[in-house]
C-alpha cells in the first residue's frame, strides 16, 4: 500500500473515531512500532485538525526474562508503558490515543480509559486494515450482540466434536466488550479492525468440556488445530488437556508460565465480521500480524484464558490464549447466537446488504 493510500485509510479510520479539529490526539509508539504507521497517523490526525503529539517509549529497563516469550501477541499487559508514570499522565490528557504499542490487558490502559481518553489499538498490516475497515451495519450488529450478553446469566458452548461447557454470567457481563473497529465515545477502547463481542464469566463459575477440532485456531500460535484436544474445565480453570501432539503443544505452553492463572477461563464471545477470513492465518506474516481474521470471522466462537483486569478482575497474568472455534454453537440462556458456525439472531445477521 502506498504512503498516500495508508494516509487516506487512517484519515477514514479517524473520521469513524470522530476526531475533531482542536482535539488532542496522542500516538503512542515503541521499539516494535511500524514507523510508517506512526507517521501516517500523525499526518492523518493533523489533516483532521487535531492537536497531535507522538510519544515514543524505549524498551523498558526492567527484565521480562521471567516470561517464556515476548513474541508478538504472546505477552500481554507488560508494555513499554508499564510503570511509566509520566507517560501515563501525558496520555490521559489526550481525547484519543492511537495505541501502536499494544496496551491491551494492561492496568495502564485501564487507567487511561478511566480518565476519559478513548483508545484505538492498531497492529495489523495495511491489507488487513483496508479489508476489514468498519462498514455499513457492523456496529449495529455488534451492539445487538452486546445487549443480549448484558442481560444473560448463562452462556453455553457446544460442538459436534463433543464440546459442552457452561459459563455463568453476571459478575462482569453487564458491560460486555464490543469490538467494531473504531471508537468515538470517551473512555472507550477498540481495536482496528474486527467485529466481535464478548464478556468475562463469573469467577470460578465455568465448567465442562471443550473439544478443539481440526480447523479451530489457537492464538498466539496463529496455528490451526489439526487433531482433537480434550480440555476439561472445573470451577473456572482448565484442569486437564488431553490428546495428541496438539494437546501436548498447548499444555506445554501453558505450563511454561508457571502461573496457575494462565489456566483460568477468560473472555468468551463470538465473531461477527464477514470480511474476516477464517483461513487468514495461512496468509499472514506471523511476525507482523496479530490475527484479527481468526479472532473475528463471522460465526466463530471465541474463548480465552488468563487475565480479567479489563473488567475489574484481579488476574494480571500476561499469559493469554485466544481460541477460535469454527462450526461451533453458542447459546445465551438457551437461545442460539451461533449455531454450527452460523449467526442466528436477525439483528446480528448479515441481512442488510
Ligand atoms: Fe483475547
């Protein structure tokens, strides 16, 4: 994508975010940030009349050696902004923060949001950003999902491979996390791009069996499951992972953190993005893409493990899996949201195009 096309894409995105003349817009960058993104966002903000500044943070001095990986998308909550008080205070003064570092699941991001700053995370390469740019009724369909999550007390996932797990909701689910790829409300976080909806279950109140099947996707590996993985969940934690190579691989990763909270059940929801590709991980450079295709594709069922500080919980573990199931079913209080991979409710389906 040319520099001009990238600039135009970011202008369009910032227009969706309702960036206004005179508004303070911060662009946060770090050692791994794409310089073309930093430059294009600064220029796009200026085109819209915003008062733009860029805060570029160095690699932290403190060691992250205790974590088994710092790979892209595999370490969450520890960032160049971790413990950086002056940086946090400066960013809280912005109306909008363009996060090119990846603050997701960090207490610093929560603090900045609470100050009223809306936060937009951007990681994906240009072709994915352009393909999945929010469109038409994306937001309405995601918000429809959010309303249903907010009033539900039980979420159940099943699959033909043998999955049957139930999550109790209510402790954190009255304000579900909506992702539609832009943010135009004070204090609201989103990630450009992707459309999906999710929440966190009650502490210690998810139990059942998950059977991952070929074609499901495990992040941060950015790999398809190719053989069944039988996962047992009791009282909110994974208690066993059985199967062949894929199970051994998954169990090894979780064990490596030496942290019981790595096994905790975290956010759970479903994908609503018809422009996201189930097989996107086959087409990306793993070093430079985070995998929004797999996380958001229309009709997926997405569950995760690890932190829950995003919604006020106390688990700060940097270990975080996102697991996308293809062809599964998800029910809220017995009503299907996704059935065998198809979105069911009319207000979430692609009916308006
Ligand atoms: Fe996640």
